[in-house]
C-alpha cells in the first residue's frame, strides 16, 4: 500500500486541475448542415470562450452589383481577444479562395455603457477589448465583395486568440436564393 500511496496522492491532486481544464466545446463550426444549404437563415451567432460571440447578419446588395457582408464581434466587459491574421476572404465551399473583402466600415459601440458611445475605426484593430464601463462592446465589420460571386460561398473569419489559446470561428455559408432574388445565409 505504501508504494502506491504517492501515486494515489498525485492522481487526487490532479483532479482539481482536470476540472479547471478548458470547458469550451465549440458549436458546429460549419453553418451549412444540409448538402444543398437550402434553408434561409436571418443571422448566425457563434460562441467563443469568455462569452465572446461572433454574429453574421444577412448580406446587403449594393447598387453596383457588390455584396456587403456584416460581421459583429461582441466582447463582454474587460474581456479581450485578437485575430490570428488580418483581412477577410470568401472561398468556394470547403475550397479555394474566391475574393478578398474590402473593409468598408468598422465601428465600435458600447450600447450599454454610460455614454452609449459609437466610434468609427479607420483600420482593423489588433486587439478587441470590452469596455470596463459597458456590459458589452460590439465591433462591427462591413465587408464588401465586388468580384462576380458564385451561387454559393463560405466566409471563414480568422481564428481568435482568447486567454492565450487559439480558437476557430464558424464558417458562415451564403448562397443565392433564386426565389428571393437575393443572397442569404444558409444552413
């Protein structure tokens, strides 16, 4: 018994560490759940650790034939994260790159803070941080794609670094819904 006592003590002492291990388990990393991606989706929210979330909204057609995609990053109070790379591209479903986005606008807003401030940013931030005086801070990106678009494509935002660990972000799938004569998120 004496020879296994250190082993038992070691295993028991590791139990609290195992309980503290990262409990985050990502939701479905790919929005399209059917082969033909036939279901219209108004928006899609993806949760990351520390209550960070990424929301893809419905795309907007622009008069010149371009398409604007909207992504919002919700950062809780005093939480921070960063991208692993800059820029946004769309790809063939699970495939090759089609086009790189032009970032048309980035705004940072704290809708629940005392000032309810809105700030327009001139470049993609290197670090996202939730304001200390607001319940959450929202970073909204408006991405424009001007190249001729296929009937279906994917947008996979860069992975995020949260608490020193890298986490993937959902691939948002879009397609042309001919009955609506518009592009939309699909599942």
